[in-house]
């Protein structure tokens, strides 16, 4: 079956606005508003989840950026369909914003949010529309490389594993390398013309905001703290900062699985906010900032996971059969393991006892050590097998869930892709958890230096791994919690490059 992505008729005229030609832009108006969306039964002690709206207008062109502190725009988490349709319909009716003007991005924080989030979102946009004032706009970048890490581990076996709380990490001696990160922060600043103060800032970055707090309380996680840091320190402190999630599908907060440090999204978020502030302060805003927005609806193939699921069933059976009985249990294994790692030469007794045995021609202690080491190795083999078995079972179940939905819903799925231009700033979006290589690749191929790619926008299609990562099905979440066939990447990238021309 051939899959394609037809260009919407309204897109043809708009695409020319994304080109390099000089444009005579009309005045740019911007309005911003924010509304708290904390679930009433789960109050946030600090850093509450918000929905923030930035409305931009230039002549008859309007663009609405909505940043929501939620895990996704429908499908998983608290926001459910028809959220996006409801928001668009209400705002098309009043104040008359066209449905194709919306860029709705979820931060992917795991906050618990209010059931009436659609009504609160509509209120935020309506307030932002009423608050529009003439602005100057500017774009730039910041850099932050210390708060995140790629969670995909390249193993010596040629496979890849990922860092999740759902299962154990591979042993260190199995790990060969890690994947890349994207340290670039995409930045937009809007300054009021009447008093010169910043009205709004947009910062786009790739990281899972899932670090949380030591007590597990509700909140907007590290991206919320970053926004608070920007808002408190940019200009006179009245600006609103909107976070846009980038290609964070395989990017965790640093030390995400540490057992030696409390979970602390606040310090990471403040560091991201300060790095964004440094870039925002360096931006020079200008009057001429052309505004354009366009969209394509793509038809993408669903993956047929049946063959891989069948393979995994055999792999799981083989791992189960590899588990063998051992003479040790955990209570006897642990002290032995510690003892033999404290002193590998004389683990069972003091050195003098070993040397005395050598003097009289006996090897009782050494024979005991040989037997203990063999017993520990057998026990460790079971641990390795058990942990690999757990990873495979969990990821097999993810594949099975998407295979069931393929049978129920059909072999294709649609995806809305947005293109947004604000002056020199270009943004392309996709409704799934894009892995970081997707964003890095499109940035490199784009003709515009200030190009940024955001997943988690205008819908949710689970993870979207690269073609290469899809070959790893069943071994990591990004390639297993995935409904898309590998061909999705080429279809999306072609559409993204069209939008960027």
C-alpha cells in the first residue's frame, strides 16, 4: 500500500510565506493569558500546572500557541477527546479564530489536571485575544546540556535498552554507548511597543519533564519551574513564559533513576530557566516579523507487530527456560557477594589461614572459594535473565496493545502537522513523542538556522522512533509503545521540509 500526504488547498498560498523572500509585514499584535488547571482533588503546593495561551495576529493571519502542563493532548492522561475539537469549535464561534490556527503543545509533565481543562483552555485563549497589543518580536537560541540525558543505552549485543522505572537497567558491563541529546533551546521574545517591556517568551526544549518532587506531589515539574524562573527575572516580571516540548521522546532528566538523590525537578527546571534567560536577554526584537501558519494532514501506516510479537514469545519462553535452580537464596548471596568483592584474594578468612594451609599442603579454603564463586555466578545469571525477561514481557505487552488497536481501527492513522513562522523563527510539529534524532536531522536539513521541531502537538500518537530505532522492536519503550510503521519518518520529514521551504 502506498501512503502519501496531500497538501491541503489552503496551504499552497501560505507556503510562500515560509520562503526566504523579503516580505512587507503588517504590524504584529500579541496577547497572552494563563489559567491554572490543577485538579481540585490533587492540589499543588507549588508550581501548579497551567494552560497558557499566546495569540498572534498580523492583518488577517492569526496563530494561537497553547502550552498545557499535561502529559498529552488526548489519548493518555487527563485530557480526552474531543478536547481539541471542542476548543477549536468554541473559539471559531467566538472570537472567530480558524481551526487551522492552533498549535497546542503538551509539556508531557505528568500533572493531575482539572476535568474542565477544555473550558479553562478556551478561557485562556479568549483572554489572550482580548489582551492583544502591538509588539516587536525576536528569535534566538540558548543552550543547556547538563539537565538531561538520552535514555537509550546502546548495548554490546547490538540491541538498545532504555532507562525506565518500569524495569531494571542492563548491567554496566553490557553497555557500550549512549545516544545524543539536543542542548539547543529555541527562543521567542515579544516586547510591548508601548513601554518596551517583555510581554511573552516562548522556550522550546527536548526533555521529559518527569522528575517530580521528593514527596510525589502534584505540579508542572521541571518545565513549570523553568517558566517560573523566566517570568520572575525577565524584564519587569510581568511577562508570561510558555514552554514547548521538543523531540523529547528518548530524553530523560539527568539521574532519573538515581537511588542516592531525592527526586528534584525544581533544581533542574531553574537551571533550564536560567539558561533560557541568558538567550532571551541577548535577543534584539524588531518591528518586521512576518507571521504565517500552515498545516498538512498526513496519512501514516500503522505497524504490523504480529511477526515481532511471535518472535518475542519464543524469546520469552527461552529466557524462562534459562532460569535454573541455585544453591543460594538472596540472604546467602548478598553477604557472599560483598565479602568476595572486599577481598578477592582472601575472601573467606584472614590471609594467615590461607597461607597456613599452603604450608601444610591443603587447599580447603581455596576449594570453598571456587564453589562459592560458581554459586554466585549461577545466581547472577538468574538475575540477568530475570531482568531481561521483565523488559521483554513489558515491551511485548506494549506491542500487543498496539497490534490489537490496528486490528480494531485499521491499517492507517492520520496526523496533523503544523508549520509556524514568526520572523526568523520556524517551528514544525508532530502529534507524537518524537525521538531526538528526528529533530536534530530536520534542523540540519532545514534552510533556516532558527528551525525547531516539536512533538506532543495537536494530538498524541504515542512514540515515533526513527527507522533505525524501529529495528529494535521489543527492547525499549520508544520502539515498542509505538503504533507507527517505519515509513512514517520519511512521510513526516518530507512534509516538514515542504513547510520549511
